[in-house]
């Protein structure tokens, strides 16, 4: 059967619509995000639906005529006329949009956005990987006339939409809001959710699953995406250290340590300035989610966060699982099937931590955690995530099983009782209340 690339419904579309309706061309729209999350696709889909005509200038593959036109960008009329000739598209004043795809590859156009916006003939959408944008804009004036939005991998609801299911997520919301157990529906709800964990939210991987229903082929697609990320890291750091830091995320999380231990990956001799540079590159690539240690957990956690103590999660859990089994040529279907049926023997707590991190970030949260020594000093207590809600905080503990005890959570709430409102244990069993702690299945994490 011939493979088909589908256009998936994405929530970012509404933010783009809001920009168009509220800004009326007074700013360009910059869509930033990791490679392959669907930035170019959504930009063109939006242009097709919301404008009379559009031009996509892909700077990763632009003909030489485009580069020649860019040299004369200060003459706006000439520049626009050239683009219309090159792409054989008629632009209409205030009813057309120009998409500058992979804008990081053409700093001259990025710098000229200020004047293009001021000209006000057309709207402008820029897409790019933030990592490369930063690298290629060191010597230019970054335009303030930009509205910036971040695109993440498909969230769980978008994933269900792609599978033709518009009822599951709203139903889960009803159960959550009413604090009602799923009972017989739990098994299917968690199986569906584990499928999302396995495939992830990268559109190409979801598309492959819909076309083939073959998880090994999905894994191949995910490996291609990871290889692309590793190649990107090598371009900015030929020593390969950024790539190694990224590849080591599953191993570091599986240690259940209180922080990502860079020295265990790169050794102790690493220069501190270089190390900060590597970590900044990872953060700016948007391929990872950082959780920083909150030294004094309270509202306004960024003010007392320890930016030298952190955990790293892969931005997409589907990629995380492929990375965790990277030593095999292709993650065999047996591994996927065991994960899907919740039968894999390895302790997968770290996989659940990764998916919860991903869902919290997609819902607009910054990630913080807190760890402190036990009374005898031999171990650590740890609360996996802390959310700020109003003038209170909400601690979260994540478990990979039906684990009912929550010693760290209880201890945390005892120490910071005046600051805590709701407390949560995320696990694989049904929703229920255990005194003051709400235990919820992982598929409801986005509602916290």
C-alpha cells in the first residue's frame, strides 16, 4: 500500500488564528520548536486555509534566484515581485502571507522582518529550530516585531484525534473533574495511553503507524529523527559531547539519582564554561525538557531554583523509548508488545516520569522537583514535580505501577504543610483518594 502523509489537527492552529486576528500584520509569527514536530506543515496548512494566496520560501532548499532576490531585500517592491515570479504565485495586499521556512538559514531575511512588517503589504510566518536560530543570529539585530510561539510534539488529545478518536480525552476529563474511578474502562484507557507513549507525538511516527500499523517501522522512523538530532548536535559541537549528553538521558533517569550526573557521562575534566554551553544547546534545541531543583519549594520557584541541579527528559516519550533501546538495530515488536500490555519486566518508572514531564510542559508548566536527605542521611526523599497554582504549590510523585505508598510525598507535605494545596500520585491504576492524596492514572496527567 502506498504511504500517505496526513495533515493532523494541531492545537497551535488556534494560537496562530489569534495572532492573525489580533495583530493584523503588525508582527511576524515565529513558530519555534524541535526538528520534525510539524512546524512547516502547520504553517502551510494555515496559509492555505486563512489567506487568498501564499508563498513558501524554504531556505533549506531555495533556488539561487531566491538568494539573489534576498540581496536586494531593502527594495521591498523588487523583492516581492521576484518572489512572485520565482514561485508563480500572485500576492494580494493584506490577503496573502509569505512563509519563511528554516529562517535560521537566512539571517538577512530574519533581520529584515522589522522592515517587511512595517511595509505591511503581507503577513509573515517564520519557522525554525531555535538551536540554529540562536547560532546563526549572533551578529544580527533580532526583530522585536515577532510574536513567538512554541510547537511541541503532538499531545495526547492530538494523538487521539489523529487516530479518529474525539471522545476519549473529553470523557477522561469528566471522570477527573468528578473524581470518579474509571472501573472497567481503566484497562483500555491505559492501553490506549501506552500506545501514545510508544509511538510518541512526532507526526512522521504517527503517520507511519496509521499507514502500516507496524511498530517496528514506526521505530525506524523514530531512529531517523534521533539521528537527525544527533547530526544537528554534531554541527554545533563536533566533539560529540552534546550528542552524548542527549543519548544518555534514559540511562541517567533509570539510575533514579537526584540529578543528571554530567560527570558520569563526560568525566570530571570538563571545563565549566563549555559544560554550560553544551547544556544551553540542548535546552535551546527543544528536544529535551529540563526539570530544575527547587531549593525552597514555594510560589515563584524560578527565583530559588538551583540551575546546576537538574533532571533531563526527552521532549517526546516515543523517541525516549527508542533511545532507551538504542543498542538493538530495530526495537523488536516483542518489546513494544510487552510495553503495550504492561508486561515488560524492567522497572519503567523513568518512562512514566518522562511522559508526565512531556504532558506538563505541553500544558504550559515549567518543571521543578525537590529532593532532600532522609533522617539517617543514607537516602534521599524526592518529589518528582512541583506545580505552582495560585498562592500554593502542588507536589507530584510518579510511579510505574499500582504502588500505593507515597512516603516522600507525605514527608514533603508535612514539612511544607502551609504551602501545599493539592497533592498527587500518578500511577497506572484507577483514580481514587487516599486521605489527602489524589491518586490518578497517568492518562489524566494533563489535567493537573
